[in-house]
C-alpha cells in the first residue's frame, strides 16, 4: 500500500433511529427514544413502498431549464436489489456538462422511474445508506454506506433501488463522514491516478521532485496537493487571483495549510518573472518538475508545460477555460515531453479493482486525518425542497470563484 501513517478509527458516525428501523416487521416498533419525524413518515408508505424524488432531465440544456424534480415510488427490494437513501452527493463540473449534452458520456434516457418522457437522473457520485435489501443480497446490510461503482448511474435522488453488483460497500465507515465518502470516487481518485500512473518518480529523491498544476484550489487540485505531501512530491500550485490581495493571500495560505509547497496566481505566472520564480523554487533547476496536471488549458497550460524538465509529462484532465492546449514544438522535439489525457470514468470501468483500492487508500488517509475535506456549499435537500432551488444550485456549479463545491445533503428520513 502506498499511503503511510498510523490509521485511527476513533469517531463512530451513529445512524439515526429512523435509519436503523427496517422497512419490514421491525418498522412497527420504532425506537422509543425518538419517534420518526413527520418527514420520514411522509416518505414511507405503509405498504412497503418508499416515496422518492429524483432530479432528472429528459432533454439537454442549462440545468435551471431542464432539471425536473420527479416524485415516484420504489418497491421493496427483490433478489439482489438494494434500496438506498441518499446521504450526500456533490455537484461536479462534469455533471453540468452532461446535462448540457456536451460531455462525451451520456447516461441513457429511460422510463424506469415512471417519467412521462425518457429521462436520466443527474449526478455521478454520492454516498448512500442501505435501508433494505433483497433476499439474495450477500454483502450488504441495512445501515451500510455505499457508493456507486460506476459514474452515470444518477446520484441526485433521495432514494434509489440498485443491484448489489452496482455498488461498492464502504468497509469501515467509522471515522468517516457522508461528505468524505460521497466525494471520494471522482476527484481524489483522479488526482491519485494521475500522479501515480503518468510519472516514473524517483522515490529515492523524495522531497526533491515537483509537480505543477493549475486549478489547484479545485477538488482534484486539493487532492493532488495532499497526496503530493504524503508521497514526498513538492507541488507548485497555480490559482486564479481573487478580488482583493487579502483574499488571494488567504487562498494561498489555505492551500499551503493542506501541504502545498508553493502557490502562485495565474496572473503572476503569465505576467511576472515566472521563469525566475520557478528557478528559485526548484533550487536553480536541481529539483526537476516532472509532472504537470492541467484542467484549465490555453496560455495557462502552455506556461505549465514550459516549466517541465526533459522527458516529463503533462496530463490534461479538464478544460475549464475552454481554450485549446497549444504547445511550442520545441517542447516535443528537444525536451521529449509527453502529453496525455486522463478520464477517470473510463479508467474506472477498465480497472474496477484498482479503483476500489484507490478509494480505500484515500479513505484510510481521510480517517487518519491526513486528507482534509473540500470546502463545501451545503445544499440541504429535504422532502419539501423546491425543484427550482435544487436546479439553481446545480446551475451555479460552473460559476467560478466559488467558496466551496455545491453538495446535496439529504435531510429526509428513510
Ligand atoms: N478527467 C477526469 O477524469 C476528471 C475527473 C474529475 C474532474 N475533472 C475536471 O477537473 C476540473 C476540476 O474539477 P473539480 O470537481 O475538482 O472542480 P471544482 O472543485 O468544482 O473547482 C473548479 C475549478 O475550476 C476553476 N475554474 C473555473 N472556471 C475557470 C476558468 N474559466 N478558468 C480557469 N479555471 C477555472 C476554479 O477556479 P476558481 O476558484 O478560480 O474559479 C476551480 O479551481 C474540471 O474541469 C472537471 O471537469 C476531470
């Protein structure tokens, strides 16, 4: 295992009384200490059907225009089916691109949720709690936390019924929060694999090799900083300047507190004496920059590439500026740099076991307090939350200069 350190499992995340009550016979005798809330009662019918709401789209467009809140019922699970309740699901940039119809993977539109038109459920990752299981489910039980094995299964829903085979069980949820579990499978895994799989680090030179990245305050960027710190890789991090110098300094400090070695702004990189700065950071080039992680593109990406030592790699995994990556030919001819792309969805489908192990590794670090939470803009989703409020939250995802990632937290009961 690559991660280091002593892992502690101290904090137990208790289930609510309603979460512990089964949907069958034991529901007749709920915990005496806290009766089911009105909200819980509203979402569960006496006939064993779970009332659910899903944020769906049946045509492509802006989230605020096309997302609809669809109410439906979920039957008791049969066979290997599992009924789930949402805990937490983030709103990632790719989720919005998918709804806009500009993302390469498009979940198929279907009518399994009883929608008038074929539709897909938004969202690609989240943490769910098992509320009931079919008779032949082997490895899951009520109260377990799970995440979806693949992207594209639709995470923005209060409840879901999925097959056991579509889920990854969180083996030990002690010491973890729904936020940490619900945001582990896309961004941290992306950062982890890009750092491990694209660069032949010289592990004997721990603390003497660098990676450079833009979008360093993103979910992926923050993960890369912390993994770099864990693995002895120095990080040079580029962020966009904030409105005031104080805000810019605060952001730089925030990333340094995560373990960033150096943080500079895009403006400093493009207009300042960037060459000299890099020269100084890297002890006059004695500490090579071996890997660049690019989620921005345009001039920003070109500037990153120019810092790389010969035979190094740049991995492009996002295109936030919507500008193409342009490269001086000399970087390819004389420095023999390699340029790759990475897409975690495709990688995960091809490497399911490695994906699970990567997730476990990150959660170990998290449990040990070595992998910090991303800043979050928490959107509480109760049974009565309006469609417009949920859709507007999704719409804001690509806004830029956000103080935190939008995350749905379901506050309803089973
Ligand atoms: N290929 C893959 O497998 C994969 C996996 C995960 C994520 N991604 C991609 O990685 C990127 C980051 O995702 P995330 O979920 O980590 O993001 P996030 O936490 O939502 O943060 C968004 C980041 O994008 C930056 N940004 C937004 N608009 C920008 C612009 N016009 N120019 C430059 N930077 C801009 C933001 O900087 P400010 O704070 O300055 O706005 C912030 O750093 C996205 O492009 C996403 O699609 C790709």
